[in-house]
């Protein structure tokens, strides 16, 4: 037996009742979902904090060596900036590299001892002058 034709306004029988019954529990479900999302966010943040702490205290040999090398590279880069080479070359990496190659060439030549002694004296004086200027 064919079912009676429904108008678009009528919809399915019982659909309206079901929608109303879910509307009452919808607020509770939404509240639970928001609470779950917040808990997930907090646990993820806590996990990231633990991982970061572990990374800072990692004592494996290769990690320690990498950390020391990274620190050395940062300090050497700081000296390049402190000497004003970055500004003087307009941050031209090729010019900086060429200057470093010239320095390396000089240190490989016969004038190594004199050049090294001269640069050490100049650097020591500059560090001392900076410390005095900073009041230390």
C-alpha cells in the first residue's frame, strides 16, 4: 500500500519530536565537548613542557657536542656583529667570507705569529674597553 504523500512542511513523522528531545541534551553535550577540548589542550601543553625539559637536560654525548658547537657558532657570529663587520659590508655574505679567507690565508703564511699577536692585543683591549664602558 502506497504511503500518503507528505508536504514539505510536514517532513518525516517524529523528526520534530526527536529534534526537540536532542535540543535539551545538546547543551550538556556541548559543555562536555568543550571540557574535553580544554583537557586535551592542557595535556598537550603539559606534554610539550615535559619534552622541552627533557631536551634541555639531555646528556647523550652527541647532543652535548651539538649543543656546544651551536653555542660556539652563536658566539662567533656575535663577534662578527660586535666588530661591526655586518654593518660595514651591508650584510654581504660573500664579502664577509672573502675577508675570513684573507685572514685564514694570512694565518697560514709566514706572518702568522705577528698577525695573531697583533689581533689578540687589539681584541683584548677592545674587550677591556667595553667592560669599562659598561661599568664592570
